[in-house]
C-alpha cells in the first residue's frame, strides 16, 4: 500500500487540532494517573511496580488478557505536557524541557503557529514513526498477547513493537533502534512495560524532540464504560535526562475499530519509500520531485524488468505515468 498520508507535511487538520486529538471524545475524558511517587529512572520505576505486583502474574494461553480485533486511536493528553492549553492556541510550557530542548521546541512551535506547519517532518523521508510517536499515530492497530510475548502493531509502515514478558533488557549489538527494547510483566489484567535503547526522535511533528536517553514505563489496561464503550488506556511516564527537567506523564487511548471490522478491512504491509518524492532542500524545507523530473519515483508501475509480462504494480487500473522520454511534462 502506498503511504500517501505520510506525505502530508506537518499540517494540523481541523479534526486533529483540538484537545484530545486523534480520535478524542470517545468515552469519558482521559485522566492522567501519575506514578505513586517520583522516580529518578525508568529502571527504578519499573522495579518498584514489579515488586508491588509480587513478581507479576504468570498467565497461561487461556488466561492472558485478549485484546483481539482492530483498534484505532481514541485521544491522548500528550500536548498537555508541553503546551499551556493542551491545544494549538497555547504556548510552550516553561521549565518542562531542558534549555536546549526548550529552545529547539519553541522554534518548531513557532513554525507550527505562524506557518500552520513545521518546515520539515522526518516521516516525509519515510523514516518510521518510532517511539513514542507510535502511541498517537492515527492508523489501525492490532494487539496480540501471548503468555511470554506481546505484539503491538500499527499499520503505519507496518510498525511492530515486541514486549518480552518476564525478561530482562537485552542489547546484544550495543546499538539503539526505532522501537528500542521493551520488557514487561502482567499485574492481573494490566500490562506494565519498560522501553529503552531508542533512537532520538520526536512525539510528533509539532511536539518536542527526544534524545537517545529517552525511556518509558507504561501501564496498559482495557477499561469498560457505560454504553458498551471499551477503551484500551495507556498510562505512561517518559524519562529523558537530556530533554526533560523531570519525568513527564501522559495517557493515550485506543478504541475498537468496529466500522473497519464490519467493512472487512485487513491490515496489509505498506511503506512510503517507493512512492516518496519528497526531500529536504538546501533551505531546510520539504520539497518534492515532480513527474518528469530527475529522481521522480512512479510507484504506480515502476519495475526493474519492464519488458517481462505481468510486471506492472497496478494491474487493475494501469495508471503508470509516462517517463520524460515518452512525453511527460517537463
């Protein structure tokens, strides 16, 4: 699938530019539940919760909580951490970020406020959303829980988080990655996780950047509300000694995507590398290769072996664009 949505650079659509963005308003207002006390590190926080759970609940295949089906985002409070109003009409909160990260974020927020978009979003280069951005991307999610491992799947670029239950952190290569290393344990029906070893990234295009010291502790729980509302809620504390003056807290939520299920939607692999014609120009802006220009990619029919039968990637509509030599506009 072609990642057309990923090429929309930095705009804050009206439907998103409101408190509880990305599906907010489903169920009662989200409320942040901070940790029982402040911890210096995510390791200390996670160890404390594990001790409170007496080593965690040992589930079997029959007892492990099931979050089957398709899900989609149902709001979050992440902007409350950094913006005075929790909305696009506010200002950057003072003293939450360290001075260099606050200065960098104020410039990004200035672009968002004055231009209606940031000048550049790394997703236009087809980078994965990474973590923590994974938590709020407004695409389809699946959650597969097994006794010894959970798989959290977001269909933006087919991004998968793996949670290793009852294990310790491992970093055999000594490197970081887009989703890091996540371990977890069950406390009854709650899943507690700890994520480390992440690439520097961001919360989303109009939010602060994160550093390579970014870590988190999450508590996942399926909540049931009147009116048949099921909401998967994630209480999370973020740690980053380079970016935050002290740890910050937020809550994210997911709802069952019943409309998609009724329509027979299936999550398939998709990415944007083969269709992205965007690039970072010399002025620090996102720019695009147009049809007929050098470097343009035509995902609708490009192939390494055009003379072989059955090579078009779009056999139903056959919408391959002509190349420059075939008379494409210059």
